[in-house]
C-alpha cells in the first residue's frame, strides 16, 4: 500500500505542508507515491493576514479565501468535516464517523477563538472575516468619537495585527477627513509593542504610533466590558475605565478542545514539540503553526504567525519525504522570518533570526507595502 500522511487543518500551515509533501515526495497527477489527506471542516481556506485590510474596505470576503477543491492535485485529497477525535499513539483520526490511519501525522489545527467579557455584544472580533467586515460597515458610518483597538488576552496569533489595525484605521479616518474629531487608542496587556522583539524595534513602533497620534496603553489587562465602556486592571492595582464609540478586539486564543482531549498539550497549554524537528512526543506525529509553543531567545516563545507555519511546513515535509525513502531526516527548523506592518500606502518590515534575537526593522516605505500585497497574491497563485 502507498504510505499515507494525515494533515490536520486546511489553513496556511496545512496547505503549505500538503503542497510541499506532494512536491518533495515526487507526486504527480496520475503517478502518486503517497496519499496526502488534508482534514478541514470548511470548504475554503482563509488567508488571515488580509483581515486587517478587510477592516478598512481594502478587501472583500471573497478575496481572502481560497477554494480547497483547487488543492486536490498530486495525491492530495481533502476530507471535509469535523474531526471527532485524534489518536496520536496510532496516528489515527476519526472524521465524519470514519477512521483514517496514517504513517505520519502533521497537526496544524490553529487556535480556538473564544469571545470573553461578551465583547462581541459591544464590538467586532477582527480576527474573523465576519468581524472584520462588520467593523468596516460601522467605520463607514463613523463620523467622529473614540475608536478602541483592544487586545483582550495573551498570547494571540498575528501579534502585529492589532498595531496594523490601529494604523490602517488612522489612515482611513484621515482620508475621510475626520481625524481631528477622532481618538484612536490601542489597549494591550503587553509591556510594549510586539514585546517578542527588541527594545529598539518596540520603541520604533511606539514612535510610529505617536507620529500618527494613536494613543498607546500598554499593561492594560481587560477585566470587564459593557456598552461603550471598558475596564482594565493596571500593575499598580488601580482599575481604569475607558469609553469608546467603536470597538475592534482580539479574541481569546487557546488550543482546540480536540487537542487537549488527545493529551497533546503540555504545561504551556499548547502542543510542545522538538525545537528542531517539530515532532511531538509521539513517533512520526508533528505539529506546526499557531497550535505549538516553541521557546526562542531569552525565555521568550516564537510568535504565532503564518510565516513561521510555512517554514515549519517545509521542514516537516522535507524530513517526512526523506524518511519515506529510508533516509534520516536532516532539516532543522530555524526561526527566521519577517513581519510587515502596513500603514496604508506605506509599511515597515521586521525581520531576522528570532532565536538569536537578531531582529531589525526597516523604515516605512511604499516598497514594503507592495511587498505585502505581492506576498498575498503569491500565496493564492501558488496554492489555488
């Protein structure tokens, strides 16, 4: 029988894994050396980095999705439906009542997004297409007042997204010529902007927001919410209230229940993997993307971002392809990557080695903005 690889999740990490596996194994249409089964409950795959553009009307919902039927090439099959259970010991999955067993399993199920403090009653979860779209609807009608961008809890994926959201909202409001009548405030439990990076980078992002007159409130941990009002706790044990007229928020992120029930989470609450091979504690079972906790640098963890999921997918696919040929795995994951922080017509770029903390921020320019646009286009052209 042909070897079978189970890929759990049809997001950026899962699609990248399946595509790289097909290529590295040597699958072709009609000549498939292995079966690659992708399990995904949805019929389409979301490109989450575009959601901040959707918040300000630069993208429509149909532009942020890829049709998963387009992925079914080179031995890749998509199994649609909910996964009921995972048995990592036997590399088995039950979906739609049917059990599937594989020689290898790659878990890329992302995070569970949960509304806390009833925030969806008062604002918009911009980590979903529905929330990003509804925020834009309200933003179009907005004529002035207080706009709040709130990080409701840590950790969360796409750590640049709240900062990008605030900057893009500022750009939209300026084009609408109501900036003088509008206050924009970003509230976060972090000690500084993108505190996974260096103090230099954090400081530059802070100054960028100051230049745009965006109020930045670090060390603000949300504790309650009500209509037009938020309450935060502060390090000095003093609670502060903040009023808003329009709210965008990040949801709470946790590992999916399915992963916890399978006993795959560690003390971090996330799947803990070998830092180089990304293998879990179970033989031939790997995990990548937002679902994992990966230590880097000085007691920090690798940010949860699609760019790292793609690099991790390449590492895992390379090593599985070698093992299928009876060879030893020889590729190690290196936490190198980049973030682009878009501001409308310009963007900044943070890149480097996250393990060695050799990170740099490149100044805002139109070239960086178009680099992000081209990255989005390349994703869809390559995969769908």
